[in-house]
C-alpha cells in the first residue's frame, strides 16, 4: 500500500447494484497523484468517448488525494469528477469540509459510479463495508433535510455528500453539497448524480491514513503554521468576503452582467464588505484540521429574509455574482440566496449569472412581465431576484429555462438574448474579470473545465523555477503559465486547499509535505511533470470528445470589445488567440488541433497514452 493512500477504490454499478473493490496501482498514484488527476486518468481509460452526459455510461467519481485526512496543512479536500452535463467537456468540482477525510477513514481513496438505479438510493460505506440503501424517503428533500435525516438514522458520526432537489431535477447548474454548504459547485455534476438517482454518499470510519514519516509531517505542520503568509490574515479574519471591496474597486468583480465599471456603477459595495459580512456572522467555521478557518455560520436573519441561524457564510464568488453583477447591495438577500442554493444544491456562480442574464433580457424587452410571472427584474431588485432564484431551484416557469444555464436559456429564449449570456463553452464566468489578470484569462480559456476561477495559476509562490517575464505584459507568458498551472494541478489533486497552499512561504513546502506523506522523494521537477500529466489527461478527454479550446468563443463584453473608457481596466482588450497560442506552444499542443505532441507525452511519462493516440 502506498503511503498517503488507503490503496483501494470502490466501483458501484447502480444498474446491477454490484459493488466491487479494486486495489490502486502505486504507479498510477505517482503519475497522477489523486483527486481529478487520478479521476481523469481512470475515467479516460475506462469510459467510451462521447457518452451521454446524463446517461448510464457516464462515470461519476468522488476522489481524494494523499494530503486528504493527514496532518498536512490544507488536507481537507475531495473532488467530484465526470463528463460535465453543462459543458460536455471534462468536469470536476472541488469541496472541503469533513467528507473527504471521512471517505479515506472509511477505507477508500475513491468511489466511482456507473449505470442508473431504478429507484433513488444512497451508498453507505461503514468502515470498509459498502451497501446501497433506499433513498425513497430522501428524494425531494433538500440537502439540509437529507443530512439531518441520515444522521438521525445512522448516527452523528457519519459524513454526507448529497444533492438537493435541483440535482434530482437534473438542473445543469446543480451542485453536490456536504456540511450543508460546502459545495462541489461547478461543472453541473449534481445533475449527473441526479441522473443516476443517487441521492447521497454516506461514509463513516476510524481507519488511519498511513504516512511515510509521521514525525517529520507533524514537525513540518508546526514549523509552517506561524510562517503562513500571503492572504492568510484576510482569510482568517473575514474569509473570502474580505476581498469584495478591493475586487470591486480594482475592476475585478463583475458589475451589471459584466457591462458596468467597478464602483462607478456599483457605489454600494461597502455594504457587502468583509466587515459587513462578519458583523452578521455567528461563529467561524473551518474544514478538517484547518488553521485558518475562513468559513463562517451566520446569525438568524432579522430583516425581511427570515433565514435560520447557522447557515453558511456566502463566499466572495457568491457575493460578486448576486451583488455587483446584479447591482444588488442588500446583504441579507445575498445570504438568503446562498442559503437557497445550498439547500437546493445549485452552483451560486452560475445561478447568479443566470439572474443577471434574465435582468438584462427583461431590461431590453426580451422578457416580459408575463414571462417573469410578475417579477420586476430590474437591476438591484433583490426581492425579484430571490423570487426568480426560488423558481430556478424548483424549475418553475422562467426558472425551468434558466436552471440549465445561460447558454441553453439564450438558445430557448432567442431574440438576440445570446449577447447577454456570459459563458465560455456553456459554463458561466466566475466573479473575477479575466481582463485583470493574464493567468485568469489563460485559465478560463485553456483549462479542461472552461471558466474555472480556481485553476488559473494566478498566485505564483516563491520557489517555482520560472523564466524571466514581465508580470504586466499581455504576451510572452505561456511558459510561466504552464509551470504555475501544472504546480496548481498537483495542489488540487493532492487534496490540498488552495488557500493554504497559496499561504505557504514558498512552493517547496508542498513538496516537503508530499514527500513526508508518501516517501517518494519528489523533486520540484517531478511535481511539475506530474501536473503536466494531469493537465494533458484532462485535455485529452476533451480532445476525444471533440472539443478544441482554440475554437472556443469569448464574449465581446468579457474580452473588452469595445474596451471600457473609464476605471481600472480602461483600454484593456484581451487577445485570447495570442494567449491560447502561447499556452499551446508551452504545452506542446498543436496550434490548430490542440492535440498534444506524442514525443512530449512520452518525455513526461505518458507512453501508453501517446501510443494510443
């Protein structure tokens, strides 16, 4: 058994109800680390091309990494993987809390599902013993109710990852929820889970994750806790809402469905500041063994929104998409929106984007009062926003159209509404403007899961072996981006929280933790090469599905065509073709087809994949 791993994965055929256990090959773990790296490698090898994303042949996976459930700083994460019903590309979504560690403590590094159950079920893994159980009594329940019922039935020591009604109805922007508000939000994988009639994965266990050198691992933890830097102080005090004001004043946050300019068009941002959010916080929340605890549970609503106490604090992305993107400065309405999304299991980024899209369609006469059933979808009308969000969650009226994202909504609505649909390859843009950052622009376009705000290599830790570059330039950054994103792929696949890794004093801390856990004696070059294998296997999944990122279209408004005349991003226009070309050159991908070079794949240890192309 490899250190850092339980050494086993579980395969569940929901059609036949057959459950099989398989050993994990250490060579596979060394090559692809864990998380979405391991998930992509396994699914690429076992799944046929171009399967129906909501059909029985699409594999759904829950995968951990070697950091998960250990003393390593940030070892709390797990990833949900599969072909995205939203984009048709590779899909993965990352979440924290306690579920990931508990999955490993139950005896498994990963669990994969194929087929479709005839009736609603949940999987229960109890200290190495797995069984499928009826979820008929849970179907239709929200994620909060589902967790409460299962804990009452099975005990408070179980951890649960589940879908709400939005996943059951196969909303393409549905998320997978654990801890009543930790969300594997992007890629629409809640819809994949719902299509399989899989309501929840429930785990319990007391097994210990084996590590190579526990003494060194503990000493590294103690050594680096006081040395955490970067934004750790802001995260610890405010969580991600601590960046709300700076991102809006800096032109980074989206305003008025990406057509507005920072505080010029959204002067009420102070009402959504970190201080404002924390003033409504009841207590802090931290994931497994976290020393930052950036999350929070909120006080009971005291205004017109009567949400209960203890619900999760909205993150920056939620604030950005329901706040300035909709010209809404009513904080309690955003807390309520976050609560609705967590209960029903919706991605807050996509849901907020859908509402901004609908508001602009209404403003331009594309949607009428009849279409909105009386909701006056004007900018900043938070009451109408909450009403529409509840319709999206329940698939009612206009909400039924919006529940599948802005791309499909614009196709159904027509009338030129596509010009207000801010997405790339079907996935709504997150709340950070790519015109503000070369890594964001590159990551949104070139990552295998389009439009991903956590996959951009925007943070460059000291110690990475980078060539000289101009951080302010909009060209010549392809090689820098390659190294940074490949490093970041290992962070994510290891099960490490990006907030902790971004706070490490240098990039070598990740390598030290990885080696003390696994005993592999990785160098930084080994880490970068592992990240490149992960990038390539996810990319090759897309190539096999018929997707080429060089052909993706960036909306003119996102690209700055025409550019803003005022504000921090005045005069900035993206040259997405140049960015894509530079990244392809750095990765060894063909400049027309984006197919990886076989010799390059062989050089980084992907001979079997290269020979199969």
